[in-house]
């Protein structure tokens, strides 16, 4: 994977986000897409040494399409300006599908790497099961929160979309009510790719994802029914 070339292509795409430019540069895209697929394939292989369930993930299904869904947004730019993948056993990438905890990463046009682990905005029934699991396994959840390696790598759980008030039916005085307000259960971090080669990126992802295994395992303990 030529990281610098990928970032260059994505930056140029951000400056020329139209079909004509993309068609002219399709050969470059095809090469980079193939390299990115190889990157994801190798990442799955190495990650599955620590998380056996990930070996079931189909690398091709892990990749997101570069085409944007422009039907409902004001931004009608046809293409995303990043390459991204979501690795999980089921192969279901969309949060609405409730596929469980995922390992996600993206390389963007501003030469940055973002990677995240957990469940982003899961559907209502899945979120309810996670909250139930939290109440039934407070000790296990607190252990995840106190995991020093996890906090050093990712910081605290993300609060995007967090409810202002306790969800209906939950004790507002519960010791963990602030976590019961969360709409996602995930951690994420990002860094510059300046000076990083493919091997550097690969190892950073493997190490980061491995560090987040306690959160992944805890989330898998929540019912999927």
C-alpha cells in the first residue's frame, strides 16, 4: 500500500470531486483500491491471531464504496474523500444492521489515519441489549473503563449523540447513568500519516485494535436477539 500516493489521490479528488475527473483517474483508483484490499486482508489475518472470530470476515465485504449516497444530504459531491473499512465477523457494516462491535479505520484526503473500535449508533433493540448488559455486568464494564492501555490509546468512550436526559425506564440516580445515556459504545483516535510507511500504519492498527479487545469482548456479551 503506497500511503503517500493514496493521500495524494484523495486530496486531488477533494479538489475535483466530479465524475469527469474520477473517470479520467479511474486507473489510479483501481490500483489503490486493490492495494487497500490487500492491506485489509493482511490486517484481518494478523488481527485474527488475537480475535479468532475476525477470521470469518470477508475482506471484500469489509471495504466501503467510495461513492457517496447523495439522496438526502445537501452535499451532492459524488465521491467520498477517504478509503475506509469495517472489520467484523458478520460482514454487516451498517450500524442499522446491528452487526456487533467492529474494527474501523479510514485514510483521508488530509493525510490522516482514523481508527475506531466498538458500536456506532446501533439500532434501538441492540442499544437496549447493550444497556441491559451494562446493568447486569457492572463489574465487567467498570473493568473495561479502567483498562489503562485502552485509555492511553483511545481516551474515553465517545459521547457523540449522548442523551441530555436518562433514557426512559432507567434510574436517573444510577451510578453509571452517564454511560446509559450514550447512543454509541465505542472509542476512536486519529493521527497524522506524515512520515509513516505502510508497515508503520499496519502495525499501529494491529496494536490499537488489539488494545481494544476488552471492549469488543464485553460488547459481544450483550444479547443479539
